[in-house]
């Protein structure tokens, strides 16, 4: 069934915990979309679905402190998400092995889902970096930085991340399109992972989304080669 109706609302909530309350109400009524922090203690809500359910949520938002709402285009959400909330940690480890690569790892369901990115991440939205899905790692591996076999590993970047997109995680990963926001020391802003080939070593593309953190023409891997833990480059670690 196609959602019939979509609105955006801005509210100045009377109470704390309003994000969670709004999300719970929306989910109860089968309304899809998201709630996130706006400017100056406001909340922004995108709500779509059955017109009666959306109107009922809008009435609730009015009581909760809505200051404005307007009809908008239906976007095809499949969840009601609280945006701007950390989903866990991420790490990028630079790994000198048989083939030099960077390992992007995102915390999902208590493990680090991992992709080997031969050329490393980019902040240039025009650059698509191949990412090969590899086995999950434990969270305890996130701080690993040392020589390893004939090669070695440095912690190239780390931080927290938010899950985004119209589909809830981990389903978004299962379906092969996952949108997320990184808060690292080098990497920041929205990224997308798009699967291009299924199979044992599934292939994905890692793409920077266009936002205020995008840096067209930049090469972050070359500009910032050092470990965020020790300040050493992989070269120095191996030297
Ligand atoms: Mn690796």
C-alpha cells in the first residue's frame, strides 16, 4: 500500500524525552519517517503513511508543542527512526598485507561489520571506492595497531556513527543499500554503501554523500596518513 500523505512539522517540545515519545506514538499508529533535533531546542518530524494516522500524529504533535507543519512529498520510508542518535562505533584500519587496503568497520548488532577498501575512503562525492565485504570482527580488534605477519595495521580513523536511510538496519545492509553518518577525526558526514555484486566476497561501493563535510577534489588518505592513536604512519610502524 502506497503511503497517502506526508507532512513535516517543527515543534518546540514542552517536555524532555519528546523524541522518544513521538517515535513511540508514530510506531503505534504505523506512521513512517523520522524525528530529529532542529535548531534552538526544536524538533523536526517527517511523518508519512495513512492520512488518518498522520493527522492523528499531527494532532498529538500540536499538543506536544508543534509550531508549524506543511505537506511534503512522500519519500518511501519503511521505519520511524530517531535521527542523530549514535548507533555505535566505527573504525578504519590501514592494513599492510599481501595487498595494501583500508578496513572500514561499523558496529552492528554487537559485531564490527567489515569492508576492505583497497584505495581507502574519500571525502569527494564524485569518487566511488570499491569495498569488498569481509568477515565480522570483534569490537576488541578496533584498537589493534601493531605489526602483523609481514605487514601491519594502524588505526587510521575512528569515532561514532549514525544509521540513516529509509530502511532500518541491519535490513538495509541485507538489501545492499545502507546510508550512515560518520563522526570521526578525519571522516565526517554522510556516506553510502551500495552493493554491486552479491556472493561470498560481495562487492560494494563506498560513496561520500553531498553535505557540508564533503570535500570535492580532496584525497584524505594522502593528506592524513597518520594513525589517530599514535600519530605514526603505517610506513613508520613498519620501518
Ligand atoms: Mn584487512
